[in-house]
C-alpha cells in the first residue's frame, strides 16, 4: 500500500471515527486546528480511494466513503515500515531510542514488560 500524506492520514482518522460517510460527514470529524476546505477534502478522499484505503458507495446522488483498511491494520503496516526505515527492523532499537531520549519512563517500561509477559502466558 502507498504511504499516506499527513492530510490523507487526517482524513482517514475522520473516516475511521465516523465509520465512513459523505464528504460533509468526514469534514465534521476532522480534528486538525486548521479548517480544511470541502474541495480539498474531496480531492484527498479521492486520492485515498485511488490508493485503496476507502471505497465509494453510491448514496443517492452522492458518494459515501467507507474504509477498506481498519485503523489497526494501518497502524501495523505503518509501524512495520517506520521501524524498518528508522530502526533497522529492530523494535529493541526503537525502545532503546525512546529510553535514551527519556521519552519512556521506567514505569512505562515495566508496564511494557508486564504486557509482554502476560501475552506470552496466554
């Protein structure tokens, strides 16, 4: 799948939040501080359709856009690419980076270890 631009990601978050909708519905669910013009959003959503992230479903005289990929699937693909590109496919290197940058507290690290231990025993 093609990588999304910041604007496309913002539109996808609004689509996931509303579980799809008309352009005006998506516009209402945007969370950015700057208001996006209707025509810009319509163009962005058409790009998402071209990239295979949403599908258009006829809704009267308009089109309703529905997500093809879930937010969870996107996060997984994005994180795999991010870790591969910036941390040589090593999640250990990624966690180490955040610890060194003091972005991950000892308590958060303990919580992560507990999550790992609990998942392995399930």
